[in-house]
């Protein structure tokens, strides 16, 4: 186990009054209907084991996306769904393909399950170009929109890939799709090798409840269920099943909060561009930004001093970028004011 390199999540500081723009959490609370369902569930019935097949939640997802229950798999956060996917669907003699800059849990699962991987570089605009994935492989996975860039690929490009890549499983990790991307879930009836993974953590503001799900052909789902039943029969507790089912049924809260975040993202983009930042057009609830005159790591440290945390990745190609979660309008304003001050001070030093 010495060879394992664990995933390092964004900081979850214990200090109060921090503006936390580092882990893409939703600044608005979960659906009140979800909270109510959770409260009702938190009673004497917790002495019983939860439903091992999470039927109530599977049915709610089935209704929302007009699928059959055999096409839906739920897990303890999409990280767990991803882990089972790597183990059940990517154990091949050819390498798994994913972008060089992407969700950093993918290489971690490759090591854990001893899956050979080959990274495909993003193009010079830091975009995924799916035509680069047309080569022998034991599976393909990418987030859409990608993390940490926020760039999304269109359904046309995904369909092109699925038409040409028919011998291995293609996984689209749609953690951020509700903030402006196009979901590939509409393609699963046509392409039996497509698996779409989503989460309740971002657009439904339930990161702490730990619920994720996968949608795809029933044979892919059966493979995931086999691994799950060999690992943990009750990955979702009763509270998570009830809360998530109520959350996906509450379309009003979902639409209202996600639209607010999209509006704030567009506003924040304009303001940061006004300060000289270059920004990759984002379809997610975060911005990936770089400033031609300022060192990204220094900006992150200067913001930290002002009680604002953003995510900095000390990695090749992206070490001059910051990933900033879109917060409430107040939080965005505090961020912009702090950056104005930092930039002004630094120019004074230079002058
Ligand atoms: C946040 C995130 C996840 C993990 O979501 P959980 O459901 O909270 O485990 C998966 N993939 C990507 C790309 C993410 O950003």
C-alpha cells in the first residue's frame, strides 16, 4: 500500500467567518423540502438498516430523467460511484484515457485499482478535444464541464466519440452539468457503453449528505451493483436516501438557486476581467482565472490573509491559475474588493 497516493481534498477550515471559495460548494442551502424529509427520517426508524437498493431515491431519479430503475445506480457520493466504476468497468489490458488536467481523483483510483492510465493533454486553450481520444483504450473518462477549468464540450462532440469508440466504456462525470452544460443522459438509450455520473453535492447543495449516482445501460449498472454488493450493502443511510429523493423532486428550489449562481458567475467574470484577469468561459459554478502580471500562488496567499480561500494547484500548465467558486453576490463582492486592494498594493511596491 506504500504506492498509494491519496486524493487531497480542498481545505475544510474550522475557522469561522471565512469566505470559502475553494471546494465548489453551493452558497445557497439545500432544498427546504430535503431538510424537512431529513428531519422526519431522523427518528426511531434509524434503528433499522437502510434500504440496500435505495429504491425511493432510485425511483425519484428515474422519474426526473425518465429512465428505468435498472439504468440507475446510487452511491455514497459520486466519488464512491467513480471508485466502483473504475473497479467494475475499467479493468482492461489497454490504458484508461483521461485529460492531463482534470479531477485529481482519477489518477488516485487508477493506482488503487492498478489500472494503467494515459493522459491526453488539453489543447492550448485548456479545452478537452475529444477527437484526441480516438485511439486504443480500456475506457475513457472526463468531467463535463471539466474541472478545474469549467470548460464544457458539446453533445455533438460526445456523440462523435461514442459513434467511433464502441469497444470500451465512456464515462462522463457531470458533477457541474447543471450550471450550464449539456447532459449526455439523453444519449444513454442509444449508446450502451455510455455511463453518466452526477452528484447531489454541487447543484443540489448537499455535499455533506454524500449522494451521487450513475445512469447508463442496465449491464453497466449491474456491474456497479456487483462491486457495491461485494463492498458495502448499505452505502446510503436512510437520511441520505430520503433527503436526496426530496431534493431531486424540488425543481423550484433547484432552478432558483442554480440560476442565481449562473447570474453571479457571469457578473463575477466581467468584474475579474475588468481587473485584468484572463478567464476560461465557465459552464460550472467556479471560474478558472489567471492574471498576466501577478503570481497565482501569491494572490491565493494574499486572499487567505484576508480570510478568503480559493483553490490553487501547484501543477504543470496550471500553476498560474486560481480556481474560484462562485459564492453569493456578497461573497463575490468581497472577493473583488480584496483583489482590487491586493493589486493596488502590489503596483505601489513595484512603483
Ligand atoms: C465534486 C466532484 C465530484 C465528487 O462529488 P461527490 O459526489 O461529493 O463525491 C466528482 N467529480 C468531480 C469532477 C467533482 O468536481
